[in-house]
C-alpha cells in the first residue's frame, strides 16, 4: 500500500465548535500558525490566512455564489477547492485537504514538508 501523502492534524472537535464568522470563514490555528477554514455547500475547505497577492486577510473577504474566496483588498478571486486565481492575475492560493471525521475536523499537510515551508 502506498504511503499516505498527508499527515492529518485535528483543528476542531466538530464543525459546530468552530467560530464561523458571518461570511462562513473561520480562522483556526494549526501548529501555532493561522489558517482559514471556509464552509461552502456543507463542505469545509482550508486555505492560507493571507492573500498571495499582497497579504490581504482572507478571513475579512467573502465566498461568492459559486465558491470563490474573494480577497477584501483588491478583490482577486480564488477557487475554494483548487486555489486557482480565477480572476486571472496568475496567483495561486495555498490550500489543504480537509476531512470531517467522527472525532473531529482534520487538515492534511503534505508529508516531507516542514510546517514553515507549507505555511509560506
Ligand atoms: S491583497 Fe488580495 S487581492 Fe491584493
């Protein structure tokens, strides 16, 4: 069996323990670093705390009707599930897989990468 690509880190005991803002985005800590979670269509997504363009705080943005994260600063848009910059500026939003398990909400981190590499 192939080794699993990710190591999984629990960020909450349940989705209803997460402090969702009105925009359905929440900030959680993963190994002491902030990341964002978003709830869209009853699924949870995880992505970087800051916009890759100029560091806008994505938790202050919003999720549009088709599931893009919209940065509050210059309104660049990123696909919530693959990080693609759908408004066309050529950036890429770092994101991570999320699993909802019986005992909690887990975010997957690629193996072989240090926490400080993947949170850049
Ligand atoms: S900082 Fe996010 S679009 Fe410019």
